[in-house]
């Protein structure tokens, strides 16, 4: 099997209109498509929904479902909120800083700019409680090669010990020195 690309990634939202407005305002995504039914086409379950699609750039589509007859949205309480997130690539660190300023001006808490050596990023939550990351590439072919060269050794050591291998500790040295 050869996967060509991700067709879309779908998440739940609290309010479809609010979600479209937020993503178009803060992340400048175009609202592509919406459809709604009173039953689910795949399962035939009677469950009214609104399904919205946003252009996440580069042929990538971010979709949401509003499900008004389901219990309120929750999250996996056994997983820290920093783990599950959607990361979007942007063109530059200047864009990260511009978006960060716009979010903060409207009272949205932003973490970062965080230096991962291969990229820099900011983190924040959308109005549905989904954690988002914007990342700007700062790498070089040499740095990417250095990181790739140790991936299997790191994975094997982690698999045996469940302790963080130090093969690529250089990537976050700047962040941990502060």
C-alpha cells in the first residue's frame, strides 16, 4: 500500500461557526466546505452533526465535527495536555512571533518561542481545548543528518530502559540552559 497523503484529520469541536471564525482569524485558514446530516452515513446512526473543513496549507485539510446531541467534549485525563496536539509548519520565526503577538493581544496564552534546534515553535489552545503548535524550520541538512543518525539507537535504548537516551540531548540544550 502506498499512502499518497492524509486526506483530512478530523477532531470534535464545541461550536462549528466559532471554530471556523477562530481558525480563519488566527491561523488564516480558508473555510473550504461544510456538510451536515441527521444520521451518520457510514454507521447509519441517528446522530445529527455538522462537519467543517479548513485548508491547512499544502493540500492538508483540518476538519471538525460538531455533535450537539452527544455528551460535552472531554479529553484523555490520563494524558498530559502537552502531548496530544496538532503541529502546523509556518514559513519563518517572524511568522511565529507575529501570530504569538496576535493571540496574546486577544488574551490567548502562548508558550514559546521554544527552541528545538531543528525548529522553533509556539504552543496554544484553540477554543475547543485542542493544543496547537506552530513550527518554523531552523534546521540544516547537517543537523537533520545528525538527528537521523541516532534514531534507531535511541528507539532501541528507550525500548529496553524506558529512560530518555542522551544521543540527541544537544537538540534542547539551549532550552534547558536557561
